[in-house]
C-alpha cells in the first residue's frame, strides 16, 4: 500500500519508518528542506534508539522516501497521514491547529481518486470534522474519508510501541475507510494487537483522556511522595503496594520531579480548554497541571535545602537534562525550572546529559556550563543532582565523584540509588518520598 506521511518530526518519522518496515511504500514529507536533505543523508533530526538503523534499512530496501514535494507524494497515495505539530497556542493554551489546517488544504489540492486522510497528530475533539470541511471546501471533487488514528508512542521506546502496541484506535465516519485502515495495520495481526474502530470524535478524545489520566497518576504519586517524607514512609514501597493491585497497575507510579515532554503538558492544557469551551470543566486535570508546574520549581528548593538553605556562589552539578532518558527532548523538561530556580538563588549550574545537551543549549541559552561526562559535573560542586534517570547514572563510582566535589551532597530526584549505598560513601543524601 502507498502511504504519504505529512510531517517528518517525531511521530511522522517513527510511524512512517515502521509502516515501511511492515512492507508498505512510504513517502515522508516535510517543508524543511534541510531536514529532508539530512534524512536523505541518513542523519536523524531526533534521538530515538534504533531509529537510524530502521530508516537506513527501509531506504535501502526502496520502501521509504523523503521529499518536500507534498503534491507528488499525495497524488500517488491511497492513505495520507497528517503528523504535523499541534503545539499549545500562545495566549490561550488551546492546541494550535494551523499546521493541521494548512496540511488539509495542501492535501485537498493533490488527492487523486479515493483517498483516506488520517489525522495522526494529537488534536482536540472535532478536528476531523474541520479537516473534512476544509478538504471539501478546497476541492469539491475530492473523494476522501477522514479518519482519526491517534499515536501512543513513548519517547525512547517508540519503535517497540508502534510494532507491539497495546491498542490501535481508529475513528471513522465513512465505512470505506475501515477496510483500508485494516489493511494498513494488517501486519500487526501476528502480534494480535487489538484494532479498535470507533467514531471519529470518540477516537480524538481517547488520546487526550489517556494522556490526562497518566498525568494525573504521575502527579498523584508525587504528592504521596511528599506525604511520605513528612510521615517517615517509603514512597517506593507505597507505589509497589498500590501498583500490585491489578485495577491500578505499577506503571507511572514512580515519584520524581514532575512530568514534562511533548505530550502531557500540552495535551492536558488542551483538554482543559476544550472542556471549558463545552462548559464541562475537568477540575481534576486543572489541578494536576497546577500541581505539576509548582513541583518542578519545588525540586530546586529541595536542592537548596540539602545545601543548608543557601547556594549563592556555589556550583550545583546536574546529571540529566531531558525530560526522560533515551530521548533528546527538552520540551517542558523539569530541568528547565530547576536550573532557573537555582540561578535565581545565586548558584552556578554545571550539567551533563548523554544526548540532550545540544537541545538544552537552545532552551537554556548561556545559563548552564556543559561538560563531557558525569564525573566532570562533580568538579568543585557543592551538590550533585540526578534529574534524569539515564542508565549511565545508575552505577556511578561514588568514591570518584566525592573526590572531585567541594562537598559530598547527592540529591536524587529519581530515586536511582538506595540510601544506605550512598551514605556508606560519606555523602549527605536526599531523595524523593524517602527518609534516608
């Protein structure tokens, strides 16, 4: 089957490459000529484990192509996916659908014969209706079925999530699209992945509801962690005891500095805005957003407290900057708020991240000194803070770190280490939801 993927960012590139790996012929389109040129040279615009090999293999096999020519890609395609960005709109927090609408107009001018147009981007309820209206208004002769097919890809594990998904959600209003989408995802039959067909608006809301629920779950355990510190309980054991309940499950019950990334922050805000527009406010999600925003800066106060209440003139070393490991994504990363709060308190910040320092430089400007290794972070540092739980930070030589530090203080915002393990090396140790 011939597929056009409009947008070659995170979702479009991963999805397009995986579809090609299934045996489909996929053309990924992007307006950024530099990005397309880089992809044609085998250079990835993002860090995602295994993506470079997946792209290279399918390009070599003649199943995956990259171009800026949307019209030619769409004209020969049976299915056209829209996978462009939907960032929060400045001023009001609603999802910015301008890229979606522009793609719909361009697709309308290029379609040839019956075409299934699929919204892969995360969009508010009713977006499919608007995409269909735009296409028909732009090209009265267009024979299209507009479908919602939200993505559920975790950064750092996106390829595995695509090929072995918990579910595939497909929202349709035109029954002709059912057979086409079934064929698109037929390779997943071997894995018995459930393909759920539903109405288009229901499909759109499933994505937002799923992300909002997970954000609530993360925020809940973070607040429980704060209570654990006050009463002398261990949040990791609380999480395990709660997560063993099959009705709840263990995932997203790991206390830390708050959620970030490309999905949870913008999707929770967009859901709240949609709910307000329909006079059906979701107070639980509204509170989750507020609590999470406050938590990020509170983590800097935790560091300052661990340093005796004053970091002015001191160097604080950060291990990890990205919002999670195995990605270079800095969007809404907790490290951003932590860095700013530490600088506001008079500290100098030194940092190391295995993959995220280039992206961090674009976000944090000159606020941080970047170094080449985890151990370089320790030089003359008053404290070291584990912000992101990269594997490279899980078995550090603590004695070596201590030798290079001005004072042996470790603040573990991801609970990577057991307290006794750090304390026996002579460190002062703080973690989240545990009393050392």
